[in-house]
C-alpha cells in the first residue's frame, strides 16, 4: 500500500537550458544551498539560483533564475561537478582532468591548479585533515587499479596518498579513512591509511552499473545482487535489512527515513524503518538521482526536477486515516531524529492516542489499552 511521501516538482525546464538546441544534454548536476550547477555534453557549465516558493495552499514550486554559463573550451562533456562551498570553488571533471573554478563567476583559479588523470571523483564528507580551508578528494585514476587521495585548497592541490586495488575500481565513496569500492567483481571496504581491506559481497560490474553511496557516518548503501539495496558499515557488516529494488537501478539517494531509487521507468521510495516500498512515481528517461543537503534531485537529459518530501506529520496522519496503525507508529518513532524533542513528545502522545481509538473501534481492546497507557 502506498504513502504519499514525495511530490515531483519541475525546477529547470529544457527551454531555459537549451532553447531550441536539441543536441544539448544534461550530463551532471550539483546543488549547494540555492546554487544549482549543470554540466552539459557540449562542455558548458550553467549556474542557476533556485528559489523555493510556497503558496497559501501549501503548494511548493521552484523558480530557477539563470545566472551565467561558461564554455570550458573542450569538445568533451562535463562529466562531474562538486561544490566546495568553504573554498567558494566548484570542482569540474572534464576530459579526465579536475579543474578548480570560482563558484560565482565560473572562472578557473588563476594558479591553474588541477588534478590530471581522473576517471571519476568524490569528496570525503567526513574529512580526516581537520583543516576547514581544504577539501579531501578521492579519485579513481586513469592508471590501472589505482585510487589517489588529494587535499584541495583554494588555489592549489596536493596528493596525499596513492592506493592500489586488487581489481579495477569503477565506483567509490569515502568516509574518513575508509573507501567503499565497487571493483570489477565485488564490493570491498579499504582503509587507505592502514591498507587493510575487507570483502563485502560479489557483484558483476559488466552486467550493470554499481552504486556506492555514503549515507551516514561509517555507513554505505550499495546496489547488491538480485536487485537488493544493501547497507554496509566500515566493519563490513549490515545493521539494517536490505530493500528490494528493481534489477536495473541507475541511482539511489537518501532522504531519511526513505531510500529513493531510480530505474529507467520509475522512482521508487522505500522506508529504512520497515524496508517496505511506500511510493512509486512514473519517471521515464531519468539518468541522474542525487541528494544534496537533504534535497533530492532527479534529471533527464533535458530537465531537472526536485522530489519534495511531504511533512512527516502529514504522512503519519494519512496512514492513521487509512487505519494503518503499525506503519504510522513505525514512521512516528523514526521521525524522532527529525523533530525537536519537546515537539516530538507532544506529537507522539497524540498519535498514540489516535492509534488507540482506531484499535478500540476495531475491537482490539488489548492493543488499544497498551496504546492508551
């Protein structure tokens, strides 16, 4: 049975990006606060400001205002963008080179600092250096079976470590000293400081795209065999039951308490609390799904959309209205970490009371008695 957990809202229409130039495709996106950056297949970066508007009826819309666009001078697509807001820098991967550009005017840094030989890269969101004016970048190198760690400053880059892997890596996520890697035939956890590695489970990267996503401190979400979304800690164990995805998941994102997944036809929403599928949204031709500071964004080749979560209280009330008491209570308990303590206690008492009356009306007196207690 479904829950309305998210609404899909358009953010950037195709005309704003490409006008009548049909050959332009969106390759990657980055969102930092109100700043939305889009990288395209014809080597441009576009910068938009996103303004969220709420109508009197509570309907949310987004107005995107184009700030500027910049041609990077190559005949190659912009394949990845990552913002380092503390440095006011945007890291841009194009033609196996990561360039540092100013977040506001998209001009390259005057020193010309760059990282060459990168297939893909990610930022360490749990950095180990302790320097607020530096970001830690992990790249999969064009050198075979090699991962490199860099410290990136405002106008310079410095290599910290080079690590060799047992097989060719194709996707990576970082937490502290831990790398979660998708290799050719399996996922592993590797501590790049000690060199100690731990096998997680087999996976064939030739058959489908691996997914490796850091979802919290020392925890990752992976696309496992048999269409399972698997959780793994840096110790190589799983503290949560897996969620059942379709076989051909392209991307995944986290918006607590939900895991959102994208395949070639749908966006699916699963609860991390009871692993059940809660919502399915038809979405064709999607190829990007990412979360940025709690904002979940999906994109096709031509447009960008935001998945707006409905307030948890509204979701709980909808569940109670359809007499799904157990699900409502599970969601209410899970909402504890998103709501201030005093407000949560008042809300939770009221929910227990409502649930008690529902059970009472269904002549489930023992259950009702427990809830009233």
